[in-house]
């Protein structure tokens, strides 16, 4: 919570005058508080104001860090969501291969690129069918574009003229 400095000073001045009034009317005239103690009380109020300002600064900093953490958390969530979608597509493709069905070549390439062990396992567990079902691609346009870029990069020869191993 933020406090304005002037408002806080007015409040502390009102409190100081309300507290010191009964002591001025005392018969001794001096009361419990002397002039030096009033200065000390005012200094304590300024110190309290400084502490409140520091707490406000720390609160703003904590809020900023919390917002930053939320942003990073949403980025991590996006990455995890994307990887889960990739795993789900790989699982579908592998299940179709294991069942002995025909999948498009781009789906096989996608499975090879993203889950090579799953691809090997699917081929090893393949059960042949007399009439295999032909499936449409599981992949979306973004997946196909990423696969094509990878395939072009892998098929391109090195500058030295040798093929990549």
C-alpha cells in the first residue's frame, strides 16, 4: 500500500499535537515530554515513514517478480503443451504402424525425427494385415513445414562434398 509523504506527515503532526496537549496543561508546565523528546518523536515518525516507503518498494519489487514468473510460467506451459502434442502425434503414428496399417511417408518421417526409439519399436511390433487401412496424415501444416525444412537440411550435401553420416 502506498502512502503519500505529505499525508503521512500531517497525520503524524496531528497525533503529536493531540498527545502533547494534555501535558502542556499540567501544573508543572513541562510534563513528561520535553522539547528534545518531541524532536525524537518526530524523527521516529520520519523513520517509520522511511520504513513504510521501503516496504512499499519491496512490495512493488515482489509484484514485478511475480508477474515475470507468471510470464515465464506461461512460456514453460506453452513449451510443455507443444511437446505433449508432439508426443500424442507420435503415439498415434506408432500405434497405426504397429497395427499393420499404412501411414503417409511424412508421418513416418515425423516419427523418425521426433521419437526414433518409438519408430523402431513400432516397426519391430508391426503385425501384418491382409487389408491394411490407409490413414490420412495426423500432422498439421506447421508440423509438415518443420519436417520439410529438416528433410531439406538433412538431404543437402555439405560444402566439402561429403554426405552427412
